[in-house]
């Protein structure tokens, strides 16, 4: 969640809200990826495990 929040802040500026949901375990012993997409309301973010499956989703809004 921390990496997704940082990606959102680095992309969109100061966070107003940030919420996340863990969907499956994500370990730092294997490669994973983080992604974000701007929306009208802020930003949708997600983390994917090595096989490309969703491990976490998040939403951010900005001040």
C-alpha cells in the first residue's frame, strides 16, 4: 500500500484520501509491479504479482 500511495502522490500531488484493499499475498522475494491510471475523481492504482494477477487495489484523490 505504501508504494501505491507514493506512486499516487508522485503523479498527482498531495493526497486527500487513499484507500486500499489487499486481494492476495505479495512478497518482496519475487518481482511484482505497481500501476496507476488517472481518473476524473483522482487515481486508480493496483499491484500485480509475478504472474500478473491482482494483489492489491487502491483509490486516491488529491487536494
